[in-house]
C-alpha cells in the first residue's frame, strides 16, 4: 500500500514537472516580440519642414538597432551581462542612428546580439535567444539575430546591424528578410562597438526593397542619380556546389528573372576557384606559412581561413585586455576561437592584409561598375536549435567560404529571400564591387518582384506541369488580375492582364480590364489605346467605351470623350455613368474649341458654342479666353531606362491638367502637340513636368519647369494689328521667377501673337523643353 502511494506521488510529480516544462515552452513561443528586444526606447525625429520643402525621407518608418550601437544614456550591452556591468552609459548617440532619426525615422529599441557579437548562430546563453519567426525550431542566425527577428515580425520597418563575418547576411537569410551589408568604410563606424575593425560594416534589414533602398540612400548620403541596371549577372557555379539543398532551387529563380529582365546575354557563369587562384597570388604565400603547401585546399576555404584569422586577431586587439581583466564567462565555442590560438606574427598580419587588398581588386575587376556576382547566402537551411550541426567543422567551413568573399574584399552584399524549402526560408546573395552600394540597391529594387514570382513557380513545380490550353491559361491570368485589381495592386494587375493578352491577343475583355488598371495609375494614353483595341475586337463593349471616354476626358479630348459616352448610351440607354458623363461634358464651356485641332473651322461652331455658353453664364463672366500651349520638343532629356527614356509632358495650371502622348526610347523627342487651357486668372503660373513612362512601375520624374503667362497676356492687351510677320513685340529675360534657358520672344506671326519658350528643367541633371504659347479668343467670354 505504501509502495502504491509512493508511485502515485512519483507520477504526480512527473506530471507537474511536465506541465511546468510545457508552460515554459509555451511561454517561450508566445513571447510578444519573439525575444528580439533587449531594451525599449524612443528616439523621435525632428518636426517636418514647412512646405514647400519636402518631408523627411524616412517619415513614418520605425526602426530598431542592434545592441552594439551607442545611444545617449544607455549602456551598450554587446551581448554580454559582464560588459554591461563594467561599462558606463554612452555619452553620445552613434552618428548612424542620429542620421536615421534626423531623416524622419523613429527608433523604438535595442535588439539582442550574439555573445560579444562574435558568432553567426543567433544563440546567446546569457539572454534568451530570439525565436526565428519563419521556423520556430531553427536558429535565427547571428550576430544580429534580434534585429532580423524584429523586422520579420513586423515589429519595426527596418533595423540596423553590424556585419563582420555575416552578422546581417546570415540572420536575414534564416529569417526570410532582406539584409544589406554596405561596402567596408562606406558608412562610419563611430559610436559602434568594434568586433574586427577591418571587416566590420554597417548593415540593415527590411521586408521590402523600397524601404531597404530608402534607408540606404539616407545612410550613404547618396545624391540624385539615374537608376542603373546590371549588364552582367555572374553565377559562381563552384560556390553553388557548397549547397546542401537542391542547387536548382536557387539558380533557376535567378536565371529566369535575369533572362526576363535583362536578356540571356546578361548571364555569365564563372569558376571563382580558378579566378581567385590567378588573381590573389598571396594565397600561395599563405598556404606556405600555414604548412599546407602540399595539400590542395580550395581557395574558398583559404579565404574563409583568412577571414577567421583577421576576425580573431582584431577582436583580441580590441577586447583582449578587457577579457583578461574581467574574465567574463564566455561560451566554449568563442573561448576556443579567441583564447586558445597563438598570436599572429607581423609578417602573417601583413600577408593577410595583402590578401584582403588583392581580393578586393579581383572582385572589382570581375564585376566592374555594372556586374553582380550571385552566390548562395548559406550552405544549408537554418540548423535546428541546439543541434551539433552549428559547431561542426563541415558547416563552419562551408558557411565561412560563402561569407568570406564580401567580408575579405569589403564589397557590398545583399541577401534576398526566395521563399521556402521544406518549410524553412531560403535565400540568394548578390555582391557588387566595393563602393557599388547604390547600384546594388537599384538591382534589388529592379529584380525583387520577378525573383519572388519565379521563386513561387520553382518551389511548386507540380503546378507548372498541368497541361492546360493557352485560352485557359489566359483566363487564369485574367482572374488573378481581377483579384489584384480588387486589392488595388494596380501594377500587378497590369502585369497579369498583359500575360493574358500574350496568351490570347484577340480577347477584348483583357484589353478593357488592363485599361481600367491604367486609368487607376494615371496612364491615360495607354488606357485609351487598350480601349480602342477592345472596341476594334468587340463593337458592343460598353465598358471599353466608358473607359476610353474617361481616358480622353483626362487627356483634354472632350469632344471625343463625349462621343464615347454617347455611344455607350446607345448600347445601354439606362447606363447612369454614361449619361452623367455625357451631360457633364456637354456643359463644358470650351468643348467645341478643341475641335479646331481636328481640322473643323471655328466659325462654323460659333453659334453652337454660344448657345452652350448661355447655360454656364457665371463661368463665361470670368473666362478671359483659351491658352494653347504647343509642346514642340525635348532636348537632351535625362536617361531613366537602360540607355534612353520614354518621355511625355504634363502641363498644369490651377486645377487644370493636360498631358502629351508618350514617345518611346528618345531623349530628344518631338511632340508638336497642342494642349489647351482655359484662363480665368492671368497671374497663375504654368507648371510643366516631364515623366518617363514605365509599364510596370510608377513613372519616373525627369524634371520640371515653371513659367508665367502674365508677360504674354500684357502683350496681348496691346491689341496689335497689321504688323509685319516676324515683328518682335517684347522679350522676357531669364530670372528666378521663370525657368527660361534663354531670352523668350513674343512675336507677331501671320496675324497672331505667339511666345516661344526654351525651358530648362529643374531637379534633374539635364534637359530642356521647347514650347510656344498662342491665344484663342472665345465668343461670349469676358476677354482681355
């Protein structure tokens, strides 16, 4: 009986212990911030500048910083409680952090780093390691694990870290976010605890390429410049052999995206083993000093060894005295690396630095200004928490080999997530030459959407094996486009409708739907073209008439727009939208004036126009007349695509806004197009803006110019008549109030007064626009 009771107590004890253990585990998995933060704080940006100055570039973004960046009043922890105990609070804030705050971002906290920010596992025995939100039972990667986790869980928009031997690149890959390691020395390390001074580079995490790029432009203090695309995508075939997951899972994604965006000629395959062997001769001296000359060791392994030796040597230079004095409790892995190795001789240090310099020259020579090197970020999926894989020699060698290229050369590198494999994040890395940070950020911005799309296809090959007809594929693309449209993802919708059109080019609905998306992003010319094509294919497509009418109205083609709305009413007499739109345009007081540009005589319509105007008398009482602006040509406009631009001009005065057609691939375009504005206030200025049309992204601005019409109006008020054609009536000199590139002449030509303008574009590196002003008197208007 006593034995039976004893057994019950044992079972009860085991049950309680199990409950407590389960509760502890549950508590760990549901931590609010996934264990990312070690300190919460708040650094607020300065007030926004008053208009017309632009708002701060990072307005509305929040960020966190790894616990190696100084903040006034806080002890920088460096991933170790003994460091906190033996150091004072920082007396100043790290300049990098201050730059971001001054740029409009809000700093909300400090995040966990590995012990002394030394390893790449993300595990720290002194603090509860952050939970990898992409795979809870896997390591988050380090050294800046907390920063990656904070971004991956949407706790912040971006986060700062320090990358020595992968401290940003590794956790970005393992947590499924973007991670950027800047070129060594491109961003100041002042106010940051050093790990290895010749390897440390500031890095940052983000969930999307736009935020990554915005942060980079602020940190790197980049001036305005044209976005550049890569001309060479170099795949390091031998480095992909270090992978322990299917190589095609990554290489196929990159290959498909590069071919689609830049063409097959952009792809190149390279053996880095042979390249480094010939371009980094000091590696031979390194093998000799290490007594491994008779053993064939891959150059990738040698570079990894160089990286580890430099990290170890410089870490002890920076913190050896503190370790010897304080004798902190350091984990066995770090202890074996930093404490159990002999010091390097001056000759060995000199050789290591020579290897580093030669490697940088070699990478710069390979990539030049327009090349990107493609390598895996890490050799395996994230190892499981507490597994021996992390400390295995094979894992360390493979990982260090991949990470050493950018660390040793000091080049910039970005980790790009590519979905999942076996329920764990996978990624690829792009490297650009030292100092090519802007170019690399631009490349990620350009390729990101395509990489994600192709990643989904490669990850689910079964879906692509289904045999379906082109028409069925087109319908699937259309339905996906409709869903994207409902979600207000206009560019995505346009891409999907375009795919449907490629598969089935004679379906009017696809063109009409794409036109609707074009209308949403303000691409009215493309919307009009698509609607015209839809109507050609289907004469009874009411939606196409309605959408073309809307596009034409926005383009200032009021007569044609009204015709479209009236045609829609013939097809659907009870269509309320068509009825309201046609009536609105019928009452537009300058409708028939626009017919002159179509070859119809003005005096044939005077009676009609006058009758229309009697219904809008209050408007006519304020109307002075019509100003016709002929946009003649552009001269030496800025390049916004690879080698050219697709420019068009938008003219705005008051609430009126008109637009020219797009001219493709021409930085010296000739529009010779008339845009007509109604004038009620002669003191208003005209704003002319040039844009580069992009099919699948927001149109790029190519500069603007502003000019007054008052001098021209004053010349008109002179009511000249009978002057010889070519007589110069007055001139306007370039000044601060206008954007004239040269003297502007108001001239009497064939019985009319015209003003010729050459406008120098602002806020852009180059470009001028030539235009001409002409006045149209409108019967019944107030007049001049």
